[in-house]
C-alpha cells in the first residue's frame, strides 16, 4: 500500500491537500482524507518527507515546503502574481511553471529552506504549462 497526496483548486467543497492510499495490485484508491487546508495547493510534488506545494497568500503566490510528519510549513516563497500551474523537483532543485505570469522559477532546497536560484521570463501570459528536464536543458512547453 502506497500513500499519495493530491492538491486541489479552492472551491466550496475542496480546499487544500488530500492524502490517499493506493493499492498497487488492484489500482484501487481508498482512505481519502483531508491532509492540510491551505489556499491554492493545486500542484503537489514529494521530496523525501516533504511536500512541495503551490500556494497563495495576501495576493501573492509561489511554493511552500510542508513536513509530511508534522503537517507544518517549513518554508515558503511568494514572489509571483498568480499561482504556478506546475511544480517538479529534481535532486535538490524545484522547477515551477506559471501560466499567467509567463515565468519559470528555479529554486534550491538547502536545509529544508527555499532559495530562489533563477527566474526565467518566457513572456507575459505566455502559457507556460510545465518544465521538462532533458539532459542539461529545460524544455518549457
């Protein structure tokens, strides 16, 4: 049995991150329950015992690191005008794509803290949907 996490858009009936169990042999998902109520957590990735999530607060957006065991926010960076639509980690780096702002952000995790490494401006309203890592390249569809 595996444990998974999924984020949601904010609606009247859903808010935040949900945890579920996944049975590999049957493909059955069960035990769906609220894990953490947090605004705009529509994208989730896991890094060791940390969830990397998108979030928004006070009209700013970005990402946060959440300790899975304690359900506490370890760190967050809110530098964008709208919430990223994609988050992915590779090694100690995190990549986000922001559809509305037209940017790709590159962060590094250092001692469970976020450090902004680079902001790549594609074009305002460019529709960046994800970041694909290929060899030494970042491909941004």
